[in-house]
C-alpha cells in the first residue's frame, strides 16, 4: 500500500464534505458567470494543484484566480494587477461563506455577480439563505486533497493513450467529482435530461457526442463510500455485463455505472496499476462494444521525457490492419468466421435457426488485434455471405448488433 493513497471514510466527514461541495459551487458559479461557454461546461471546472484546487485565470476585472488552499485552509484570490485577498475555511454557514466570497471578489476588483443557488443537489437552498451551521474537519479535507493528487496523476497517465478528443482532468463542482472523458467523435442521441437542479439544455450539451467517462466521487449520491465510476453514453449493448478490472469493480444497477470502491485501490499492492486497469478496461468495453475507431483514436501511454513514437504507416513494415483472410467454418447447427493476423486469431460464432436464418451470438477479438477493424471485417463477411445465400441474420452479439446499426447499408439482411 502506497503512502500517497490515504484512507478515506466518507461517513466520518460527510458534513464537511457537503460544506466543501457547496463552497466550491459558490466559487464555481462565479467562474461560470465570467467565462465564455466551452463545450461540456469545461469553462467552469477546477483543477488539482499541489496546495488544493484552482480555478485558473478568470477573465473578470483585472483577471482573477481563485484557489482553495487545503494546507492553510483558506480561499486565496489573486488578481492580475497584484492584489491579493483571502478568507479562512472553518466552521460556518454557507451564507457566511457566500458573503465573505463576495467581499473577496470586490477587493480584487472583480464583479461578484453570479447565480445564487446550488445545482445537482437535492432540495437546493439559495446560498445567502443557507444558515445551517456546517463543520470543517481540517484533517479530513487534507486527506481528501492527498487522494485527489494521487488520482489526478493516474487519470493524466490514462489520458496520454488517447489521440482523439479528451477532456482535461478536472473537478466538476456540480456533481463534485474528478473526471476524465474520451469522445468517439460521433454525435450521440439527445440526452433525456432530468438531472436534479440542472437545466436540461446543460445536460444535453454535455452529452451531445458519444463518450466514455470515468471519475472519482468522495461519497454520496447513492453510495456511502468514496468510489471510482465509469460509464458510456449512450451505453452500447452488452456494456453492463462486460468484463472489467480489477476484481473489486462491479456494475451498480441503481447508478447504471461501473463502480470501483476507493478502498480497493488504496489497499492494493499497486494502487496506480489497479486504478489504471479500471480506467482502461471500462473504456475498452465502451469502445469495443460501441464500434469506436480505436486504431484512429488510440496510442501507447506517454512516457516521461520521451517523444511518442508515430504509428507505422501502411507503407512501412508494420502489420497491416487488413492482413489475413476471413475464413468460414459452417456446420449443420453452428458455425464461425475467423481471421488470423500475426498468429493471433479473432472469431465470430453463429448458430443456425433453420435453413434461412443465422444468429450471430459472440465475437471475440483479442487485445492484440483491437483497433484494427478486425471485428468489423468478420461482421462484413457474414453480411456478404447472407446476401449471397439468401439468408437472414439476427445479431444477438452486442458487438455485431452495434456494427450493423452503424452501417444502414447492411441492414437489408436483418430478419424482418
């Protein structure tokens, strides 16, 4: 167990956690009000820093940065003209924090105007009307920050292996989670909305493209312990039953996400590797089942001080993505398509349901062949054979089903 991964007990600091969440909402709403909208609300998030969390530069007045210092337990404000102001974090009400923050922004030469009510919390109370006393547990906050620094490093390592659009590693003050998100590059169905105290248009803009997202919650929102999560939107068929790592990870029916308890990572012999395996395996499940173009989007993990090597081009000696021929083994009741590349075999199996109908039931593409459109080639061959033989197809296999849905020109062979 690494010393950089502290123990966290959500129930013991739940009230402090709730207070910190709302403090971040106050400051986050100020940033949101004074920055141009950036896709997926990225203009309003916080970033992990050695001393706590920072807003980065906010274009208000002379330019303002707000930082939560979890060493000295203060909120620090700095302006572009050299002014500084701060307020102490201690037991207080949200109304008191809100009033003190407005004074801080005024001292820095900014405009303390922003929406005054929390989002994404049950029964939201306007900040200036929330007079309930809130505790502030310094040691619990320090441990939370220590965990954030450890998690931030692993998330950033994970981010290096993706060439497509990816979010920064950042903390959302609405849902109070540190997150990193990958995008397939394709539009997604309109999100249904319905997030508590969050306008539907914000949720719909956030999920207007297909995503595979992972993050960390300190607790709350359906679980009473700190945990990592992973989800895909839209979730492809078979995602909830996908095999993911490590063994402690599981599908949470209530949240419709994969969950990995923080404790399972913190107590692992190699916490970084345990967390990275969760991030990689949940992403691979989303990308493979969703038919993402992994060859185009992925690369190897970045290494310190070493320029990433470019992928071999088709004219070079690297293995071709189209090497090998798809072969078919057809029996009286079952059959399969298979393809061998560089000594590694991928296969797609099917069952016969009469002379004119086959049911594709499973596709297996080993990790060494993923991202090379091998699975797509297997499905394409089945489509071509079905047309030639006058056979219909039922794609029970989630991967085959996703591929056929993505190719309308293949759907003529589906059983009507």
